[in-house]
């Protein structure tokens, strides 16, 4: 039972990332409110981060910090003992990119609110069309 | 001789001259006299350069000059051969006269944007000369497009909605044609890997790998590309373009642009396909049929016209197709006639157009039915018109006779009696539509108390009893009268001395290259 | 016991994600998104990506939420969807 | 080659980078200095790109290991003929764009010179990084640098720019995320991020579905960024409302650099036997190119705004290049790569004209072009040259790239593409004839034929076009003509080698 | 639109699931991702850089160039927010609230009214002002230094434990934000001015890129910290370790500056007078 469930949970990771990605995409496309769109965009990004972290997982391995690192030369280091660090590094970058994009997006949203007095996309559209 | 005027540099200087002139014109925008001197000076120099090449070509063969490599196997190069010189000489000699005429015409009508006018005119000449001298299809295409684009502002010169829409029509037909021309060039390049003109044609090696049908389709692409030749049904830009100022219609739509089209067709027929391949593919007959159709229909159109310039436009279409039919006969005599007709028709038709312009500028009349009695008011103009008109149908002491004679001989030579008949019918129809003009001008009486509107400053009342000599009323009119008189005189000279400007020798040489003998 | 926690968190992530984009109050959406980020951070910590989890905790759950709230504060809280 | 010799390569990215860091600080005290610093940095970048191109031409591809780590462990700059060529295009166009930006920034963005130039430089840095890098993920980071700065720059335009930029941000971020996702898919089955390394590892996995999906997502992501029809929706608004200095710079470059990425992915990371033969991605791509050409042309016809018209022309031009890439034979690809240069040049030229007209007449609708041939003869000449290049009239460069594209299309018997190209040529004629008429024929309707008076617009003659606008414009029209006249030199020395060897 | 979006979303999901079917088994130690490139990092990090935290060594050294541009991304975001939002023109015609400290009365100065001097007696408060809870205010003031201290630890100890420049920088920034929220924005700006924050952004990136350039000037490739051995008088491995530390500090400073700067601009919509 435990193994089967574990198997399910592990592939469940991929399912969850796909579902999250779709939630995000749907929000970006359909939601009317700009802040909601931004949230959707962020969900897409986190979903991809989840995917990458799942790539890095390694059975029977521990976090990628070498134990007894201070006198490292004395212990042989086996790659199988540590989780793949590369996706983590990439995802650190991705998180930072996500927050940077978020900052710019929110600034734009504030500016749009100042210009149109609303955050609803359809209202903005009607205002643009009236001109 | 070395340097800029060495023999090998003459094609280049012939091409550069109009460019330099164009920019000098642009720079002297504010000083009309200087601007027009540049035009005149440039045209004279251009003519001298071009005509200085003909003895060399006759003696030593083509002058070649390669500028730079454009595409693999295609250079931006000039190759001055006999046939090219025929066209170049015609255009450059007529540019002088038309420049002169333009001064009179533009000033007496007080046209706007004259700098633009002269600038574009010089560029158009660049196009024409370039087409004449280029040694391969791509170089020719470059100049062909320059010619199209530079004449667009000239057509739309009046800037009325009508003129602009005529300009659009012009662009649509010619650039649309240019696209087909480009396809033709591409296909030629793909089939044989080169696009250089050769007196025996270059496409014959392609017949094996490519089917006959491909080559036939490519030929029609080329033909569509030369919409400038105004064959039916791609002719309708030409009558609309007549809204342009008359000097433009005269030089460009009687000589440079339309002849560039015909010139291109001859280049394609003789220098790309070659006579043998044309015969093998049966394209001569197809081309001749199109041309024959155009001749008949254009003549019928012309008969119904009341606007003189439109009538002349249909006459041009008719004569262009006459050249096409002559080429399509694929016999030495006929091709020689076609080449001669490029020059001769140019001189005659320009006479007619210049007359039409002079009539409009001086008397303010455009419709043929209003011309009654003008023969007495403008005797020189109308005499010149008479000469031009007779030249059109090939009456003996005029240039048209020579070329038509050659074509008729050529038709007999190739045994195409059907087309011979059509040529003759065409000539007879020429008489029919020119008749009303001649009758009106010389035998009609000007209605009494009619005001001539042409002169903007003073209204001149003309009565049938005491006709005033309009032509010589103001000194500026001489700028118009003299050129048309000169072209009329040349129309006669070409009949008596066909070898003026070595035209006849050049044509003979070209035909010899193509057929290996007359 | 590990996989049960993981399973619960994965489900929570989906629920919070859907919540963040459906709730009618933008401030609430921002907070829910913060919670979502925090769940993500837990998930990654479980999966051994400690550095990423740390960053997500400070950036995603912390600063991002503050940004959202200040943006909502400067614009409007209500929304039609 | 010893390490020191290639240091010039990194200078290409580092010079604008350092300038972008310093400029906001300098901007507090000396606003004038920002402009000079920016020009200096881009000039260094331009020179180093030229030197790199020369090195590549003489010695073949160059590698630069960042941090001294060999790939696939470290990140490398891998510069072959293709990169070197595109890098020169990018630096050259940005150099012109920076010079051009002066008056626009001074007039429209007071007190933000520092931030503007900083973002401008970051944009250049990002684009250059995309072009130079040999690492798939590093490319994503550069993509984000370029995108973020372009969002901000675009947003500071006229009314409507904010919303346009916001939409661009959303779509662009999704595009970049998809790209990253695709890279992740490649990573999960290969374990590598280095392009050269991937191209060795991938052939064994061509049957894998993961590879296919990864490829598709990379293409979708980049397709969004390069505004390939039907993913182009963000482009017209964004580039129309952007400040003229920004659109003159972003519009020609952003999409072109993305096309470079497509070429890289299709022909270097994946090999032609996969993309061309196995899944026939290229032939699908070429049909999208055809659609883009036609759609761009038709939409451009219906515009009344000059900049928006240019935007749709860009959509069409992207179709040209993508179609050329999609045909995937050496001739067409040569044309496509050469068209990247030509298109960048002619678009920058036309956007310069839009900027000049905007400066003088405070608008960029086609009706604002009335009488420019008289009032701004200089801008009119630039416009004419640019328009001729877009139409593809020889001897401008546009003709020659079109020639190769057509030749390639006929060779491949891709008649749809050939016909679309020719139709679009005619549409372009119609487009520019419209503007041309407005600019040239001021007398109209036979009303005032009062000779050659030049003083028809009394008093509206505002400032003269400043030097900083017309110098880059002159350079660009010269470049357009030279690119045409010396096209063989360019093609034989560099573009020819840029075509992937597998074709 | 909704249906259309739904179709696209489902198509995407289908494509992704289709791609998932050929994935290597989950958390398989033999999967390509775990066997091709990453083992090198795990096995060589100590001998190359003497940094036990592999993520740090990969982040700051093996793929240091990525990280540099990651810093640039966040720097770009900071500049972009400033560029977009900052309003430099003072708008004096807004109504403001002032607190009279002596009497505890809150005054509203209407548009165009004469503004009192910021003196001992009057203190400006936010328009949507609610009396602060003294407990929160004081507690936050107390906590902030400790948070910052922890952040410094995170930066400095990034070699050996989770953490590093980003995390530390964000935490310092968050501490500043906490201070700004618990007091008001003006108080925070008084302590860390806008120019200072911008300067930190630039300085941080400058430290990172400058380290790289220094390596270049010392004769090795850009960002090859081994070159620092020449000026640090150590062996290249230790030099790498120090190089990583320098870079992490740079990242920390830059991120802190950017986070604070973005917060200032976002929360006051660019006016820098009233925050959250």
C-alpha cells in the first residue's frame, strides 16, 4: 500500500504541476482583473519551478550540502548521495526572475489604475475604444 | 584613352550622368534657370556620350563594363551592343528636345513642383538608359523598377484625385508586372544559372531538364512583366497615364517607358529565348496573336476617342503591338523593322504628342472636336502634326514607311500572310482615326466669338476671319514650337537617310548577330 | 509518513491556487497567493531543495505578498471576478 | 588560442552592463553625461562585436568559458558565423538607436534620463547575451533581462502604452516560461543545458515524446516572443505606443533576435534530420510564415497609423524570415539570415522616420505625413529609401534577401511561400504609396496651383530636426544601400557559413 | 473567450501529459539528469571551491554568469519600477493629515492650505491613518535589528548551509519593509533614502560584475575567481571560496536595495510620501 501510494504521489507531482500550470494559464487568459492575471502568471512560473525541482529529486539522496564539508578531502563524495543541485540553482534564478517580473507587473498595474481608474480589463477596453 | 571618358567607362558615365543631373536639379531647387540649364546640359552630354559609343560598337563590337558582383554569376554590368544603342540613342536624343519643350510647357502653364518634375524626369532617363545598356536581366530589372517608380510622381503630377488614382493604376500595373518579371528572372536563373543576354538565346539548354510548358509559362511571366509594352489586356494604364503633363506623355509614354517594355520583349525573345527556341516552343505565334488582337482592338478604341491625348495613347498601343508582331514573326527583316520602328515611331509619336501639348498649352483645347480652324492659328504645329500622322500609317516620304516596309517584307519572308493582312488593316485604320483631326484642323472653321483659355494672362478673342498667329505670340512658346518642328523634320530625314545617328547600321548589326545575316 | 504530508501539501497547493484566482477580494487573493507560495516552499523543503525553499519562503511568501498588498492598497480591492 | 585573446568577446556584454549600473548613479548629478556614457558603452560593444566577427571569419568559431569552467559544467559563449553576424547587427542597430534617443528622452522623460539609459543598456545587454550564449538556461536569463527592460521602456510611451505593455508582459512572461519548460523537458532526458552538448546527446533520443514536447514548447515560447502569427497579438499595440526612441530600437531587434533563437534551436540544438525530416516542424513553420506574411500585409493595409502599419509590416517580415527558415534549404536560409540584417535596417530606418515626424508634428498617423516632402525633405528621403527597401527594390538590401528567399522557395517548390512573398511585395507598394501620396502631393484637388511657394504652412515650422536624429538616419540609409550593393561580400564571407552544415 | 481559453489550456495539458509519458522514472538515481552533468558538481565542489553547499558553489561559481544576470534581472526590475512609477513633481494640492503632538489632535489640511512646518509640534501622518498600536511599533523596532543580523548570517554562512546572497538580501529588505510598515514610509525613507537604496542596487551589481572584471584583468576568464589568488595571496581554491563570498555579498546588497526600492515605489505609487 505504502509503495503504491508513494508511486502515485510521486507521479502526482507531475500531475500537480500540469494542473497548476493550466490554472495559471487559464487565469492569464480569462480573468478580467489585472491583479488576477498577475497571480495567474505567477502560478505558471511556480508550476514550472515545481517541475524543475521534481527533476532534481533523487531516491536515497539527501540535501545537496556535503556533510563534513570542512575537511572534505578525507571523505569520498558519491554523487548518488546528494540530490541533483543543478535544478535548484536554475530555480533560484527562476524565482528571482518571477519576483522581478511581479514587481514590474504590479508597477504597471498601478500606473494603469492611475490612468484608467480601474483594473478590470473590459472597462479599460471600453475606455480605449471610446477615444 | 583612360580615365572617366575611356571607352570602357562610357556606359558608366552614361548611367551616372542622369543621376548627377538629378541631384544637381534637387540642389538648385530655388533657382529655376540654373535648374533647367542642368537638365539641358545633362541631356546634351548624355546624347554625346551615347552617340560616341556607336562608332566604337560598330567597329569593335560590344563595350562591356562590369561594376560589381550582384549575385553569384550575376554582375551589375553593362554591355553596350548595337540593339541597346538604338534604344539609348533614341531616348537620349529625344531627351534634349523634350527638356527644351518642358521649359516652354511648364512655364507657360505655371505648373507647381517643377523641381520634382525635372528630378523625376532625369531619374526616368536613368532608367531608360540603364535598361538599354544593361547586360543581364537583373541589372535590367534594377533600372526597370527605377523607371517605374520615378515616373509615378510624374503621372500623378497634377495631384488631383483623378491624377493620383491614375498614378495608382500605373503603379499597380507596372509593379505588378515587375513581380512577374522577377519570377521570370528567378526561373531563368534557376534553369540555366545565368541571366546574361546572348544573341543566340541562353535558355535553349534548359529545354531538356525543364518541360516545354515550363518555358512557355516563364515566357508569359516575362510578357506580363513587360506590361510597359501595353499589350492588351494589360494596356489600360497607358490611357489613364495621359493625365500627366504632356512632355511626360511625350517622352515617357511614347518613348522611354513603353519602348522599354517593347525593348524588353525583344531582349527576351531574341536574347534570352533565341529565335530557334521561340520557334520550337511555338511562342512566336502566341505573341503574334496577342499583338494582332491588340492592334485591331486598339485601333477601334482610337477611332472613338475625342480627347487627343487619349487617342494618341491608343495609337501608341497599336504601334507597340505592331513592333511586337514584327518581332513575333521571327524573320530577320521583320526584326530589323521592329528595331527600326522603336526609333522611328519614337520620333513620329513624340511629334504628335508635342503638338498635342502645344495645342493644349497655347490654345487650351483638349478635345478633337474643338480643333476647328486651328490649322490656321498654329500652322507650324499642325503641319508637324500632319507629318506625324502620316508617318503613323507609313506614307512614303516619312520614317514610318521604312520600318513598315521592312516588317511587311519580313512577314512575306516568314510566310505569315494572316499577320501581314492584319498589319495592313492596322495601317488603314490608322488613317481612319487620324482623319477627323486633320479634317477638323485644316478644313473646319473656328466658331466665332470663342475664347481661347490657354493664355492665363490675357484672353484672346479669335475669329474665323482674322486668325491670330497664336504660336508665336509669346517668346516662351518658341520653346515648344522648335522641338516639335525638329522632330517633324527628323521624321522626314529618317526616311531619306535611315542611317542618321547610325541607326540603320546598328540595327543591321544587331540582326546579323541574332540571325547571322539579313 | 512522508508521502501523506506531501500528498496533502500538493492538494493544498492546488486548492490555494484555485482560491487565489477565484476569490472576489484582491487583498484576499494576495494573501492566498502568499499561502500558496508558502505551501510550495514546504513542498520543496520536503523534496530536499532547501535553498530553493528558503528563497521561496523569503521571496515568494514574504516579499511578493507585501508587493501584492501594496499594489492592492494603491489601486482597488474589489473586483468583478 | 590563449585565453586572453578572446577577452574582447566578453567586453561586448560587459561594457553595456557596467554602463547600465553606473548610469543611474551618474544621472543624479550630470544628466548630460548619461547619454555620452551610453554611447561610449555601445560603441565599445560595437567594436568588440566587429572584432569578434573578424576573428570568427578568420579562425572559425570561438568559445569563451565563463568562470573558466568547461562546458557542459560551466556556461560558455559559443560564437560561430551566425552569432557573430547577428551580434554585429544588434550592436550596430543599438548604436544608432542610442544616438537617436537623445531628443526623445530629453523632451518626453524629464528627470528619468538615468533610468531610461540604464534600461536601454540592459536591453542591449540582454539581446547581446541571447545572441552570444551557448547555454539554454542562460539564454532564458538574458531573455528576461531584455524583456523586463523592454516592458518598462515601452510602458513610458503615449497614452495606451501602459496597458499595451502590461499585455506584452503577461504574454511575454508566459512565452518565456514555456521556453523554460521546454528546456526542462530537454534537461530531464539529457541532463545537459549546453547547446553543443545537447546537440550531441539528442540524436539518440529523437524518438522520445518528451523531446518532441520540449521542442514544441521551446518553439511556442520563442514564437510568442517573436510575434509569429497567430501569437503576434501583443506586438502592434506595444510598439505603436512606445516612445519613438524605444520603438526604433526594440521593434527591429527584439523579434530578430528571437528568430535567431529559432534558427539556433532548429538547426543547432536539434539537427535538421529531426526538425526537417522526422517531425517536419520546419514545413509547418513555413506555412505559419506564409500566413504571417499575408495576415501582416492585409492588416497593415487597414491601418491609419504609421507606426501601427509598420508593426504589421514587422509581423509580415517575420513571416518572411520564418518562412525562409521553414523552407530549410541552404538558399532560403541564406536569404532568411541576410534578411535579418536587412529587415533590422529598414525597420530602424522607418521607425526613425516615425520618430522624426512625431517630433515635428506630435503624431504618427499617416495624415501627419502630409507635406513631409516639403517640410522635412530629409525625413522624406529617409522614408523613401526605407520604403523602397521594404518593397524590395534593388539596389537596396531588401531586394537581395528577397531574391534568395524566392530562389529558395522555388527550389523547394514551396509555391505558397513564393506567392505570398510576391503578394506581400505588392501590398507593400500599396502601403507605402499611400504614405507617399500624403507626403508628396500637397496641392491636391486642383485647388491651389499657385506655383512653387514654400511658405504654405505659416508658422507651424517648429524646431529643426536635431543632429542626433539625422546622423543615425543617414548612417542607416547608407547601410541599407551598402548592404544591397555589397551583398555578395556579406553573403560570401559570413552568411554562407552561418547556414547550418546539415543542409 | 472562456471556451477558447479552455480549449487551449486543455490542449496544452494534453501535450504536456503526452510528453510526460517518456519521462525517466521519478527520483531515479540513474536518470540522465542525475548522471550526466550534476555528479561533477557534487564530486568536485570541495576540491574546486571548498564550498560544501553545492547549490552555492554551482550558483556562484560554476554557473556564476547565470547568477550575475539573475542579479541584473532584479536590478532591472528595480530600475524599471522607479522608471515607471516615480513621480518627481511635488503635488502640493493634496490634502494631508497632521498630528499635533502636544494636544493629540489630528488636523486635516485641505487642498492648497498652508502646511505647518514639520517641527516638534506637528508630525505628518498618513491620509488613511489609524492610530498605531504601540506594542507592534516597538516590537517591530526591536525585532528589525535581529532580523538583519540573521540576514547577515545567512549571507555569510551560505557556503555551509542553505542561504546566501539572495535570501539574505531579501531578508534585510524585508526587515526594512517591516520597519516601514510598522512605522510609516517617511520614517523608513529617513533611514534609508531612495538614493541610498538605488546606490545599493548599483553597488551590489557592481561588486559582482567588478569581481568578474577583476578576474579578467588578472589574466583569467571573466568570473574565474581563481585569478583572485594573485591578490589574496592564497591558493586558487580558497580564492574561489572568497570570490564566492564577495559575489554573495554583492548579490545581497543589490537584492536588498532593489526590494526596498520596489517597495517604496509600489506602496506610495511613486510619490514616496505615504506608504502602507
